[in-house]
C-alpha cells in the first residue's frame, strides 16, 4: 500500500508552521513522491491569552485539539514541540519520531541588549513559564516576573508595550524563526535548566497506522529520542507540566546517558537539583531515579505547596 498524501496537524502560529515545514523538508528527503499538506488547528493555549498556564489547566494546552483531529482521522500526523507534550497520551496515539534536538537553552532578549547580570536592580522580565520565573528568581531575587503570553513575536513586542527590561524565550524557537540576532544573553543550562523536551520536535501518530509510523520513523534521531524519554519519565514521576516549575535535560556523553533535573519554588527561594548517569538503555530508570531523589530531598513539599496554591 502506498501513500500519495499525508495531512499534518499543526498549530497556526508562525513558529509552529515553520517547525511543521522543517519536518516536511526532512520527510521529503526520503519520500519525494508523497504530498505533505498542513492543516492548521487552533488549540486552547492559542485561544486563551489573558491567563497564565497554571490558571487554564497547564497540561495539553497546545496539543489536545490536534490529538482529537488525529484520533478522528482528520489528519495523519501531528507535529509538536516536545516541551508541550504531556506525559500521558490519549488511547491510540503515540510519539513515533523525535527529530534531532536543537539548542535547548533559554535566552534573554533585553531592551538595551544587556546580559542578565547587568540588568538594573528590580528589572522586570516577562515570561509565562513558572519554571523560568522560579529559576530567574533563584539567580537574582530582585527580579520582578511579569506574566506575558502570545507567540514569540508578540512576547518580544511586550518589552516596549509593558515597559519590560526583557523577556526570556527558548533559543531553538528564535533560531527557527531567524531571530537569533535579537538574543542578548544565553543562560547556562545549569543556571536555567530547560523544560522537558525543549529544543526537540515530536511526530505523533495513531498507534495502528503502521505505514505512517514507518514513514516518520525515518527522521527519528536515536540520541535525542533516548534523552527525551529519560526527561519525560522524570516529568511523569513528578506529574509535572507547564504549571509546575520543573526542568530537566539529558544527553549522551562517552556512551553514558547523563541527566540533571530540578524542582523550584515559585519564589525561587528553594531549588533542588539532582544529577545522575546510567547506561543509555536505562533511560527510564535514570529519569525515575532522579525524580524520586528530588521528591525525597524536599521536592514533594515544594510541589504540594504549589498544588495547594492552585
């Protein structure tokens, strides 16, 4: 059986469409005869822009409607930023490929092209991410966090509109949009630990669609996939999503899988970081072990307090 056409579900933002087209470009290298079409789908996270993630349900904000279309057969695959994908999938769906990871760091765009540590006392930084806000406050407790939502370009415009000193964003998204020259400062990965899956794209399919799964498997990056699986196990154990200040990144070095995870209080006063390493085949064990150590070292109390506040 051959496929002449594959429909890709994507959010309608400029970044999401760029990412979907990047996936198409990779798939075309292996399947030039297939026509790939993008179907734009608005998600809850795209529609509600006047509230922070923790106030509108945190998990699945940018994927649920796309997954519904996938389950209904309206689309054949979905392209997601892996940092948006919850730890649990609807019955019948799975991630069948993860592309090679780009720069996973968080970055700062500032009004006067300053680095983070030269910003004035009490500088106002825009972010909708509790993870970013908590870790910024941990680095500098004088920083004021100002909630901002919207696509990348909208958040950059908020610097002028809200008289901010800067906004914090993901390096990978800015790179994909060709906006790297606007970056004022790259955070060290150990200072601002990235979101689970940050910098990687995931291709979601129906579990029973063997042909499409085979097609997208061509662009799976094994190294990235192993690292993301470890991070997602970490997230699953902590039951975290966009509304919880957790971060993790894993990488392979000298044939070992290495990983660091963190949980922080929203005010940044408490932050727990745990590192570890294991064989690459033990990615689930590593992710679970680091999460459990964080919980036992005070992470459970931090998370319980946050859930209580919400």
